[in-house]
C-alpha cells in the first residue's frame, strides 16, 4: 500500500467553488430553470462577427501563420493598442499600451495580481457581498478576506474607514494588500456607484496610502460594457492619472464572447513587470490567434456591435425579470433595480434563503435555482450576515422559463409565509 | 511621497527568464541569426488545416455560438475524448477522459501541478541540464531544485539513487514532491530514453515511493510527436497502468500550433481534482472555441497531417544543422544527434560558452545567438557545472541563415582556440 500523494498547503485550502454543485444540478437536469448561472445569452453570441474576423486573420497564409505562432507574455501589441484606444474612448487619458496585459479572461488577471501582491496571512478588503469566485481565489491563497458593508451604491465610505481604523488599531494594517472594488453593476448586487461615491472611496484610499503605506486598489470593471441605461460613470482609474495606484481589469467575455477567454488589465509599471513575469510562468501569454481575432474585432467596430446587441437583449431580459417579480412576488419584497450587468439582488424579509433552508429546498424541488446570498457574503462581515437575500441572473435563461421560474418561486414564498 | 507597492514573497523570488534578454536581442535586431529561440517553424504552421477546422466549427450558428460560450474547467469533453483516443493510439490503455485536463499549453499544466504538489522549501528533482523555464517556475515557487546528472539517454539511474539516498540521510526526503522527467528528446539535450532506461528509472521511483512515501513523477512528453526517426518508445506512463503515480503532460504547440495555446495532461484522480480546482481559480478553463477547433483537428486527422509536415521539415533542418557543424566546426567538437525534438546539444572542449564569456561576446558580435548551457544546469548539480556546452535550436531559423550562423560560430571557435 502506497501513501497518498502529498498536496500543498494551497491545495488543502482550495475547495470546489460553493456554487459548482448548483451548476452541476442544472447540467444534470435540463428541465431545471437556472436563475443562478452567470453564463452569457447564447442567442446573442456573435458567431457572425467572429466568422468575419477569423476570415480577415486567415485571409493570407502569412497572416494566418503569424496568428499560429507564439506571442509575447503581456499580449499582442496590436491588441494592447486597441485596448488602450478603447479605454481612451471611455474617458481615460494617456493609456500606455506597454502597461496593459492581456489575460485568459478577467479571471486570470484577478488571480495573478493577487499572486503578485499577497502572501498567506495577508488581508484583502472586499465589498460585502462580493464576487464569490474571487473570494475562492483569496481563500485558496490563504488570504484573510474582510468584508466592507455595502448599500445600493456599493461599498460604504464610512464602513471602509471603520475597517481601516480597526486594522491600524489591531496592528494589522501592514498586512493589507488589496482593496477590491467592482466599479460597475457589481456581482452579486448590481450596484451602480455614483461619481461622488467613487471619489469618496478613492479619497479614503489615497489618504490611507499616504499615511500608512501602499496597497493596491483593484478595480474590477468587468460589467462596464453592459451598461443598460445611459452612459456609465468614469472609471475609478480616471482618478489615478499618473497610473500609480489602481489596477484596472476588464474582459471581453461579457459583451463579446467568453469562449475566446480574453481579458485585459492596465496597471502601474512595477505591478505590470511582476504580473507579466508570473503570467510567463503560467502560460507564456494568452492565445496569439484569439488575440489577433480580438484586435480585428475592436478595429472593425464589431466589438461595439456585439456589445450593443448584448445590451439591447439584457435590457429586455432585466425588464422581464423585474416585471415577473412584480407580478408574482409579494409587494414587500425588496429588489435592487440594476442599471447594467447581469444580476438582480433580492431581499425576502422573513424568509431564510440559505442553502439547505426549507425555502431553498422547496425552490429546488420546483426545479428552480438561485444563488443564495449566503455564498456572496464574507466570513468576516461588519454587520450580522443577512440570511434573506438571493442573486438572480437574467442573462442565460430564456424569457418564458424565466417568468415561470419567478412564478414558481412566488408560490414557494407564499407557502412559506402562510405556514 | 508614497511608499512603493508591497509585493509578495513569490514575486520577489520571480525574475525575468534568463533567456528573455536573448529573445529581446533577436527581436531588436532582425539581422540576428537566432539559434536560441525555440519557436516553431513558421512556414509549416498549418493555417490551411486550421481554416478548414474553423469552418466546420462555425458551419452553423448553433455550433458557432456554442464554441463562444463558457466551457468546463477541465476542458471540453469532446476534446478530452479525442486526447484519450490519441493516447490510446500511442500505446496507453484505458485512458479515462475524466482524468484529462486541457490547459493553456503544456506550460500551464507544469505550473499548476507544481502549485498542487509543492510548498516553498520543498524539493523537486530534475534532469541536469533541464528545461530552464520550468526551473524558473520552481524557483518562483520557492522550491529547491536538485539536479540529477544525465548522460546521452537522460537521467542516470545511479545518479537518481544517489540523490534519493542523500535526501534520506539528510532527513529531507519528506520535502521531495516531484521527480521531473522529459521523456522524449529533452530540452536542452535532445536525449532519447531507451525502454530499458525508462524501466530502470520507474523502478527506482516506485521502490522509493513504497519505502519512503509518495511523490509525483511528472512526465513531460511535449516533444513526443516530433520523433524524427522510427516509432517513439512507449510513454513512461504505460508503466503505471493503474494511473496512480505519473502525471503525463503534452502539448499541441509543438506539432500543430502554439498560437492555439492548448496542452493536455492525464493524471491520478486525486491530483486531477486538485488541479482542476486551481485551474478554475486561474481562468475557469481554456478557450472553449480553441478546444472545439482542436477536437475537429484531431477527429479529422488534420493533427496527424500537420505533425507529419513538422517532422519532415525538422528532419531536414536537423540534418542541415548537423551537416553545417560537421563542415564548419573542428572535428573534436562533440554533439548529440537528436532523434527528435528541436535541439542539438554541443560540447566545445576548451571553450567557455557562458554568458559574458569572450566566446559568447564574440558570437553575439557576429550577430549569432545560442543558449549557453549555463542557463540549463541547476544551481545544485551533482558534478561540477560544465562551462563548455550550448543548445542550438533548428526549428525556427531558415536553412541559409542556419548554415551561415554555424559558419560564423566556427570562425569564432577557431579564433578562440588560436589565441
């Protein structure tokens, strides 16, 4: 009998994502109506635009062959230039393509910058609730994740100040390495931060850095291009014109296609150098072919066309979801009306939505899935952890099943309240 | 004045690859003849086959759209099945597609399995000399890299036994987590391991595991499909029919196209679970689109067609390089005649080939680049580190400049010996 393989401390800390079993439920039973999965709308996926861009990239043998060769670690220069132009068209100034890194989706940028900045035992501050997959990454890396309470606009400035003060007072401030903020239509709440809120948070951050030493502001803007109404606020990054403080990350997965697995990030020079070194160790750089294709898509305007389609579609879907909730759920149920992104956050007073709760089981028995708010809150919250919240996603499910799913959940709510 | 950003212990340990400056030299001066770069032959890159496969994947909107959606972390089932079939056609039995993981090139598999297995301070045994990029990964992870001396066939069994004995005697055996072996046409030496050598090494490994506890045998077979003469020996993995010990990794970058960034690995169940969790944190899985394309290429036989083209081309190039060396270099210079892969390893008695040596500077002044053996040997060798070796790569450079590069180096050798 041989002994089991030894595994690393990191692996011992790493679990399956808490929602991977939700995903599995949905895959195992195609009849299930999943309001949980954050996939993109299949119908709108721009295979027509993709086909055109591929034709251009492979128009000549030379061009095709060059797409099939190795590329540089930080990404194809042509694509980094297009990203810089995109960011400038979105209000940033003087974006240096040399400080952009192309990654495998936004996820790899989040993962790798966390590797650059943190050691086990370090501290990261996050909005509470926040993107649970990033919490998985942090836990796997041995990081202490401290939640900062949010309201409808996102992180509450006073709550951030309280956290910073606690860290200073407990002598742990030096372990703080990252402040993580989803600046547009956050996952899971769909918060939209006002310009004033952005400014307040950055001001608190800057003052803290000046007084107590540097840490990184990680601005995750992955949903920015899914603004469904009006023009999105400027990036928080625009408050950092010298490119000293903010790591800005985004993706082409949400408003174009996740199947390309491409994201981008823009950051201070010292971080860029470290990030590219680690990315080089991980994979030498993202697919050169896909980067060529993506550069074409940006150049030709096809990216904007696709993003428009997604926005139009998600606007309809968001409205359909909100209408269904208004139609089928008791009127005291509180939802956030998102101005973009993929999610509606709901609060069901008097009902425990946690996994394993009678409500959760009853909804699952009705073959409907949601993400319990439970999974989105930190282990270390500032307020008692709410037990009556849920995230509903309108991007993947079709109109009819969406309405039906909400209807069935409404029935369960009434049953629960009646009993 | 704000303080500099704090960076992690990992980042502090991570440097640019020692050969990245060699790469930069070649990029900055297109007149340079690089016998250093391990890129693939651009002319043979199968853009025609790729175009056909893309056409199939995007033949219908449904099929195209599904390629653009998210996929699973371990990889597209269709592709994992094709990889299992490929491995079975190459002599393995009962390959379970559920224990295959698709990664961003072979590199990501090496990186991630190292994360699964090791903590800082752990030990990895490698062939000496070995693949320098993997040494970078290990150093970045804080691993102690111990070299095991090689001969023309690869790792010497007695040298491995000596290392294991030393580890037991110094009480460090428990820190040993990985034995890394390139089982085909190794980088940098181009060694070809006989069946007997494979058996001996596996036997020593197995005995050690039985007696002293488990560690992983990491078989990197990335050059297997570039066997230029005869049928390659069976995988070492075939010595592990119950899939308990060996992590086998391979790639589509060498015999098809690096621009797709796809590799595969096949491993024991416990390792597979951990590997997929970490890969999920890194990027949710490799590009679904590229995996669809790759599955098409394997199914249609296009992969074999491309691999044949590469083999035919590299056979010519290898012969051209060997002939040029025979023509232009003194006859006492010792080279290994590789039966596959991309490299010729040379030993130049009496000449110091280290970076910064008069020879290196003179060759660079002649606008020719090679990889000094210096970069390929471990910090902790078993024998004194040789100073007279180099790696020459025949894959990327064209015939004429290859010959010219060898001729110029021959002149420098004669000058050095004359002086």
